[in-house]
């Protein structure tokens, strides 16, 4: 499993100065009033399909989504109130989650229940007024917006009765996505690096961009009065979309022997192949998300056993095998609970293999708060087109039934670690178990 490259580590040190001193993105706060941007409803009149697609995407819910609201108002805001050194990072959350509010200087914005224009989240007009980014690397909302009558898009020669249009290659670039999907913490840690992961991988070398998978093209019209052409669908489907997750990783599993004596030992090998994503799995908010491999064996009598993964012995591996340990003790600060012991780190069956990158606070404890991340544990995630092997050595129990044993492997995913979701009373759909893929095999036990 590859670790974050020395190039990215060096880049983090260089860019940390921009964060600490306040770069061009910081200067954009308050640069444009809300009224400088059209409401999404105005776009709906001509771009009906795009509007409906956007409404179903997380782009339209970046500020209003329940977990984002809880994370911001119950964790980030009170944390910054208790430790003002995090105030800039806390306010900067709005640069990507409520960019119109950031540009209007309405920070923090009203809560979503107030129904302010911050609720438009990442709106049509915000994206189509972006002309580029400041600096050399896209990160921490360093996009540059020029609101007005001109709307920027990837197609040349487009005419509209409502606005002027201008072709922009930038909106078709991966760097456009990187302005929000790369994030550096106040400590200089890359807490989000999706575009940077893509840039180091095979898809970038082949010219396959983020938009090719997350805004795929179809034959149709970009506007009701437009001519038919290949048009990018505004789906933006990713970690919150079951269809996008399904089959992202391929799994196979096999035993070393098909016939095993009842008092014998069998070793099973699972192969996991990241066949679909141009970045690592999981990516983005990796502090929240958990992906793990669960393997069971069921004998001919119907009795089922859970099989723990074989350790590989690499440094930091303890973070990648589910265990009965506590973590996230730094939640004590925003929760106002100085004696908070933490909660269960994983919430999954002990011994299961976890694909994660552990985020560590300044005291070296695993954290759920990206703004409080100073360093990382081992990066044990699935890289693009990477195949990982896991073994399960099972000394079969004395009471196993003679006959066929069915082995089932399941790669599972939650958008938020369950014990944390339960602690913060996040709605159930955020901790829902989603199966990315399954595989089965078998062997015979003989007397």
C-alpha cells in the first residue's frame, strides 16, 4: 500500500505559509454581495435537467446536509470559540460549503433553518463565474470568482437570451475540482487530497479527468433552446451515491485447498482491486468514512464464524484492524466535556481489515476533526487500479460440520463511523452500512 508521496509532503510545507499568512482566497471574503449571483431558480428556466440533477447532488446540500450542519455548528464553531487559533479554519469551512456567504462576508452564515442564501450551497452561478484559481496549487477554496453577465463554460460559441457566455477550459479541468477537494489543515496536513491523488495516479496520465466520471457526457441539450450535442450531466455523484459506490472495488476470494480435514487449517486469500476510482478509496473526508472487509465462514450445518484478517506487520497497522479501543478524545473540547473518554474507534467486528488513513490530533490521538489534524497514521487505502491481497488463516473449530463450508467476503462502507454518529445523534442514513461488493467461495471439510 503506497503512502503519501514525498512530493505532496513537501508541497504541504510550502503551502502552509499561504494558509497561515492568509492567501488570495482569504482576501476574497466579502468581495461580492449575494445579489451579485443569480439564484438557482433563475437557471432552472432554461436548464431544467441540470437544475434537477444539481438539486439531487451534494453540491446543492453542501451547507444544509445534516452531517455538515452538525459538524460545523456542534463541533467546528464551539471548538473555535474555546480555542481562537481555529477561528480562521472554522470560518473557512464556508469557502466551500457556503461560498456565496463567504463572498458576501456573511460568516458564519445563519443556520440552514433560517433559509438564507447560504443554503444555495455550491450553486450554478458560483461555479459558472469561476475563472481560475490563485497560486500554483488548487486547495482551500482558492478559486477566483468574477460574477456578472458573463457565464463561463466548456463549450465555445454558445448563445443565450439571458446571459453572455465565454468558453473556459478551466471548468473542464481537474484543478477546478481541486480548489475544494484539496484541503490543508492549519497544521499543514493534507486532510483532503482527492485531486492530488488523481494527479499522481494513472488516470491523470491518460487524460481522464474528474468530470469524465462525476459529470459524464450524454447526447442531449444543455438548454431548452440549445442544439443537441454531447453535454456534461451535472450529477456530481460520489461518496453519497449508492450507484457510484456499487462495484467500485472488485473482490475475489479463494481457499488454498478445496478439501480440508475437519481438524485442519485453511488459508483464504482475498483480492481487492480498485477498478473504478481515479483516486484512493476512501477519499475526501477520510476522517469520517470507514471502509472495511468482513469475512465469514458457514458450515454445512448452518453455523457461522467470523474470520479475522491476518496481520501483515507494517508500522501503524493497528489503525487498520478493527479493535476494541477508544478514540476521538479531542471531541471533549467542542462538546464541553473535559472528562470525555472517547468513543469506540471503529464500531465494526474486531479483526476486520479497515482501509483508512488515520487522522491524528496534536497529541497523537485519532481525531474526527480535520481542522485539528496535525499528522497521520499509516495510509492504508486502495489506490487507483491497485490490487491488495488479504489472507485469513483459520484453524477450524472442533465442532465444524463435515461437508461444504461457504465463505463470504463483503467490502462495506459507512459515510460516518457509527460510534461517532451515535454520539452526535446524526441521522441514521449517515451511518448506514453500504455494501460496495461481495464475493463467495467454498471448500469441503472431510472426516
